[in-house]
């Protein structure tokens, strides 16, 4: 017996006998010997509470974050201002729970939050039906693919390379289980290759999956690209940045059957990558195949307004083979943060925020493109994020900028080998004109320094060659 389990030696012997083995060691025989530790864990002695606090504080101090650096990193997760009101509401005990309501009609406040959230996302995306949220953006894409398979009875997905890399990876992983095919279409000058996409779509295509603005920041012509999907009876799925929906035409207005995305920019901080939530909206024809939950409005026997879970497609609520999603955790709390944020901004404030992002992004793009050794990666229109090329090693440039307290952007070479010299720069309302100027100065100095080091090294080698 240990302090962590009540199983006695006799209990363990009885359990081993029940499964037909003589010792616990036999349970691990299939693990190759070189992979086994072969000794107790080398754990240090216990510390006092004060010592543990000091140790954890020291470890946390090694991190750089968006509070200690001026952050121009985006790529799906953004350093937006989150009003204090969000914490004030989401930390209330009525909402602060990691569990889905198992007797949902008792949780009228929680259900109303879901209902209001659905209403807001439906208005933003221009589609009539929204669910109460999913895990995050990439798994929402996989859920859309599953829905498309059920709606079309087909198993092929045509996907733009401009779709977030994590979404493409998640779709590929899920597709192994789906038994489906994923066809990727490349980019031309930052935009999805329209001719290649049209050629890839056929009568076996279940869905065409796009992103706008895409991962390189370019605003796609969704309606034109989606024409091929409509022609062949495939669904058009569009991933979108919610913060741009106040200034760009909605996916629904451009013909999307499904609009989805990563909800983190709405009322959720970066928090070292999570948790966040995904949003998912669709046409009424797809409501019975929607993943997750949908909260509905009704009246009780006394005529009072009330809320219910109108759709529950989890395996715990319906027959397992009929389930479309297994979400059951605290994403509703993250969605509440988004709802509070949207309410705080209001309809006009949300549009003004989008306009602010467009203006500052245009200034930043023009300012950086004027720096020697920096050029635009593409000339397509952008909303709040854009890609540039650097005439110097990306990692070294980023390190030099970090020394000046600036997280200059996201290196594209990690996900796009063809853009090894590419840097993705994101703008939020927290990035001022002064900070953008500082970024331009830091990038210019870093690129010049790295090019100077390279030239000096080349000159040295050339001199050595002549001397030899």
C-alpha cells in the first residue's frame, strides 16, 4: 500500500491472478528491455510549500511572453486586449466548471450563454445555424469534413494549402480513420491556385475547404473558388478569423455551407497555447449533422422564456454509431469569454476594431516593405496579418529582435519549406504605430547585421583562398 493507492499486496496478487500473470513485471514484457528504466525514478527530496513556490517562480521566469515582449506573432493565436469584464464574468461560480451540464435544463444561465453565443456567431458568419462551440479551430475542420461525408456520401476533400497547417494535419489524421482522401491545392502569389482547385474537384469530392484570410494573411475570393464545389455538389467549408468578420464579407454571403474557425481572438488570452474554443456554423440543411450541442429557446408551462439543449450529438446522449462529436468539457466557458467580449465591444465597436486592424496592418506592411533586405512575400489584399521575405537567416534575425524585446513574427519555414525566408507578421489593437516603427527599425538593423556578418565571412574566406 502507498499513500496514493489503497491496494494492498494481497489485493494486487488477487488482481494479477484474475488476469493470469504472476507479477507486475510480466505486464511490461512486451516493452523492449532497452526502453525500460530498470530502476526507481530519480526524484529529489520533497520541498516545503515556500520552496516549491520559489522553484516554480524561477521556472516560470525563464519564459518570454506577450507581456514581456512586444508581440507580432500570430499564425492563428493573437495577442488581443481582453477586457477585465471577461474575467469578472467567467470566474463566477455559476459558470466556472469543467463539465457539461448533465441535467442541462437546470442550468438556465449556462444554456442562455450558449444560445446568445450561437446567435452572435450566426450573425458574424452569415449562416443560420451555430453550435455551442467545439474544442478549437483544427478539430472543427475535421468535424466539418465528417459532416460533409455524411451529407454527400463521398470521401474526398480538396484543401487549399492556405488552410492553417494544424488544420491540415488534423484533417489528415482524422482522414485515416475516415478512410478518405485529402487533395491539397497549392498557392500562387499568396492565394489559392484557382485553376488547380477547379481541376481537383470532381464528382467524388465531399468538400472544398478554404481559409480566408488564409495562413499567409491573404484575403481569398471565396465565392469564385467555391464555384467548383457548387458545380459538383460538394460542400464549401470556409475557415475564418472572427476578428475580420466586421470588415470582410461573411462566409455565408459568399456561398459557404459551413463556416468555422479558432475562437481564441475573442475574449481568450494566449495562455501558452490554450485552452481556447472552436466555432462552427452551417446552413439549415446540415443542422441534424452538426457536431457538438445546440441550445434552443422555448417557453415553460407558465409562458416564461426558457432554454433547452435542442441538439446533443455526443455518444453519451444518443446511440454511439449516430454520434458526430464527443465534446463535453469547458469550451463553453471559453465561448462565454467570447460572448462577453463581443457584448463589451458591441456591433459598432466590433466593426471599428476590424477597421483599426486593417489600417494598422496596411501601415505596418508599407513600413516593413520599405526596409532594406525586406520585401513582401505576396501582393494579395490582407486584413490583419501579412507575410514578408527577409534577405537574412530568419532565426538569427528573430534572435536579434528578441534581444530588443520584440517578438517579430512567425517563421514560415517551419510549415512551408518553400518559404524558408518568410516571416508572418500579425497586428492587433495592442500594437501601436510606435511599436510598428520599432519593429521596422529592429528588423532593418538585424537584417543588416546578419548580411554584414555574412559578407565579412565571405570576404575572409575569399582572402584566405587568394592567400592560399
